[in-house]
C-alpha cells in the first residue's frame, strides 16, 4: 500500500496509482534522489519500509539500475533486462540476496531529471511469475515520463520545498526534525520513522521531544493539528 497521508507526497502517490491503473505491476517505489544519491521522500506501493531500508543499507550500490549509472544518459525509461542478461543477473549477489527473497524479477525505472541531473526515480516491479514488460508498456511509460518530470519540477518540488521551509523557519526546526515531522504527518510510528531514516529509535524520540518543545505541544495529536493548520494557511 502507499503511505496514508496526502502530505507531502500526494503527487508521488497519485503517480504510482496512475501507473498501476494502466499496466500490471506487483510493486513500485517513487523516490527523490539527493545529491549524495540517497533515497529520500520515498513512497512505496506493495513494498515494505523494511525492504527499502535493506536496499539502502546493503544493496543500492549493487543495483544495475542505480541512478549513479545514468546521470550522463538521455534515457527516459530503463529496464533491468536492458542492462544485464538473465544469466549474469542470476549470478549476482544483488539478485540472490535481495531480488529473490523479495520476489522481484522484472524492473523498469522512469528517470526524472532537473538540469540533466536525475532528481527522482519511479521504479515499477514485477514478480518472477509475471511476464516481462512489453514494448507497448515501455512505450507508454516513455510517454508518461515527460508529464511526471514536468509536474515534479513545476509543481511538486517547489511546493514540497516551500512547505518544509515554512515549517523549519516558523519553529526553528533542524532539517532532520523536518524529516521526522513529515513522517509523523504521514502516519508513521516512531519505530517506522527510525527504520525509514535509518537511525536508532532513541534518536527519533529525542527529535520528537525537541519538536514538541519548539511547537509548544505535548501530544502527537496536538502536533498534527497545529502543523496541518499551519500548512493550510501558510501557502
């Protein structure tokens, strides 16, 4: 399932829903790419946060479709099978230890850029029991790519940046505290936030104490009410 909240990732959720309505997929993920190539602002479909965390910690550097391999390309959509043969893939640690346990086989990535740099990726995934993506399906994803890229750059990213900056400035939050706050609004528990941000649970609890202090609230419910109200009236 995708995340539960419409803030701040509604566009990402709707993009995955659109793709899922047009072609068959078993899982998908829409993530933003930081300059250090770390996933951020991740929205998943039928993919657990544990799987995403495992990927980031152990397997991202082994992925043949890592964005780092395509920053100088002009490809709009890339597939796993276009980068590596099935025989070679099955011999890799990435396939044996990550793809197989998670029942992933066929992957197509939509690359979204800003000034020729990849800033986001929509990755759609099919299981081994499914068929590979057809030429017609890949052509459809190629047609969707300009729409996703335009919406990302013209609407979503400016809005997301403005929302984060508004909260940070009003309450003097650190960037990490804003990250935590976003996930709280998205309905994540402390444990899931720790997993999402790949830090220890006590660290998240410390961030939460600071957020409560800075926003002058004492409960999660009060925090959500205040922040959602702020966002409705500030932009």
